């Protein structure tokens, strides 16, 4: 082991001495020589960021430190980003950092901040995945949404009839300007369905309902729709998500966020929200993916997330996402604990990203990652024994290096006023949203039960 570590240190020293250094850009950490941090900084050129970053490392190895260190630089530089927080500890840090930057620069950053808070009992952002804006292709968007929800809600095993009714129903709701919450009414209430069909312009969808769904017996209709309604109601009735997807007009505009450089924080704490935290996150990511192709500006915009594979369905083509994102100035940063977290169909795409950063790894991962970094046994040994916040990085054609994330101090600024301003601009009161939902229902019901679910 001593010899292998010595060889790794010697190799790192030689590379450090002879190669042209990366200067300027994103500061990731300080070079490490002979296992000790130096004063020399490791920079990732900004033009390399749209080639994406993958972070690997055990829990507690330092990935969160690096993500926060990078985000702080984006905040101070005025760059926009989308951050998925599945653990609930990053967003308070980021809000305090934004408030601190607001105080330092004398600017009001609440206009540029959007916070998606499913656990907030009073306010809710609006995200209607059925709302189609501008020149978007409704059929393509709805087909993609149907495939996503089929997997997220567990509808894969119910056969082609279930898939067909889901796709056509979602299209009909979309064209009528409705939401996922009206799915039950569309499939069970004949007068309501008749009114909706009058507004349809797609002949194939209209033909499905008139020539195939309507002639079914009530028993057959129930057999086709009940699996769909059962799965959707589990998501739609959850008060955390109901008022987000139940607004006919979205208050989150992904295209505007990309073009104007907004900071969008998605608080999807799995401990509070359960399994459908991933469902909502997937819907948010889908909005940004759809907006990407209509983006006018190509300024750098970054998506940060733990375990990006959880935001993509098995039908998603991650190769296309990564390559198209690069063309439109979008950088994706994914932090993972193990290589095995990536499905096999994603691993080749992950290996092809521009920058790989490895913190302390397990024995199995250290062997594979060492090969990805063009290293040998000595590098694998080092990866198994890296101290906290130390990482090995390889970007592009540059050889691997070892560096250490600087200490990231928690900002202490109060962010209550900042958050309140953001809510006033981008969110609505849940009581108002519920009243709007009830007004769209064919049969009015009392609202106390929904709002009391928070108590």
C-alpha cells in the first residue's frame, strides 16, 4: 500500500509540475501534493461546464461541500440554476447565501428566486404539466408525460388499454385547459366528458372517446379506468402536490427561468414527502427539458441534483438529454454514492461526461473509477482512502489530479423577507387554489377536508 500511495503522489507531482494549469473559471478546490493541500487552486473553465459533471463518493465524503461551494460561486456571479434538494438541508443554506449576496450587493434577488415548497401548508407554486405554451407540440409533450407518469405511478403492468386511456385522457384535459385533478371527472362523469369533447380539435383523440370509450359498458369502462384513477388519486389527493398540479395556469415558467437566469430551488425532502417526491421532481425536470429547445439565450444554466437517474424514467434517453443540454448552455451536475445507482443503459452516457470527480469510494467502485480516470492500482488505492473533502478529478484530456474542497462556512443572513417576496411573486395561497379547483368540478364538494389534511 505504501508503494502504491508513493507512486500516486509522485505521478500527481509530475503532472502538477509539467502540464499547463487550468486558470480561471469555476474554483473546485486546492491541489493536493503528497497528501497535503496546497495554496494553488484547481479551476474548471466555464466553457467545460456544459459538458457536465458527475460526482461519486460515499455518504459524508464531501460531495455536499463541493455542491454548495459551486452554488455559492454561481450565486455571487449572478448565474441561474435549478437545485433539487431531496434531503432538506441544502435549501436553507442556499437561501441564506442568496440573502447574504442580496445584502452585500444591495439588490433585490427575490425577483430571481423561485422556491417550490410542497411541504408549505400556506403557499404553493403552480406547475400544470398539461399546460402547453407557445409553439410546443401538444401530442409529443403529452405522449412523453403519459410515459413518465405510467412509470412513476406504477401503471406499467396494466396493459395497452390502460396506457391508451391515460394518453387520450391527458390530451383531452390539456386541450381543454384543465389539470390532472380533472382526470376522474373526465372518465367517470358523462356530462362533463361531453362538454370536454366539444372543445377537442384532435380527431384521433375525439375518435377514441366517441367510437371506443363511450360504447363500452359501464363495467368495461370501470375495468379500463379504475387502475388509472387509483394510481393518479394517490398523487392528486396528497395535499403536498394537489395544489401544485391543480392550478390550470402554471406560476413556474421554465423557459423564463432559463432565459432570465432565475434560481429555482425544489424542496423535495423524501422524509417528508415520501415516494412521490421523485414524481414531482420528474415533472419539474420535464418542464425544463421541454423549455430547453425554445431557449433564446445560451448563458450558462446549471441543474444540480442528487442521483439524476431518479429523475429520469427508463424510457428517457440520457444521451440525448446530455448532448442537447450542452448545445443550449445547460450544465448538469449529478452527485451519486455508487456507480451501481446508474442503470446499465445510463452508464455509457455517464462515462462520457466531461468532468468526473471522485471522493472516497468503495473497493468495487474504486477499481472501475480508476480506469475511467486513466489511472491504475495506485489511483484505486488512493480512492479507497481519500480523507473527507479530498477528491480525484479528471476533466477532458487533462490527466487526473487530487484536490480538496475548501471549507464552506454556513451563511448567517436571515432569509425570511427574501422568501416572502419570492412567494408573493411566484406562489399562491392554498385556500385560493382549492377554491379554484372546486369551481372546476362538475359537482361541488366541501373543501375543509383537503385543507384540514395539514393539521
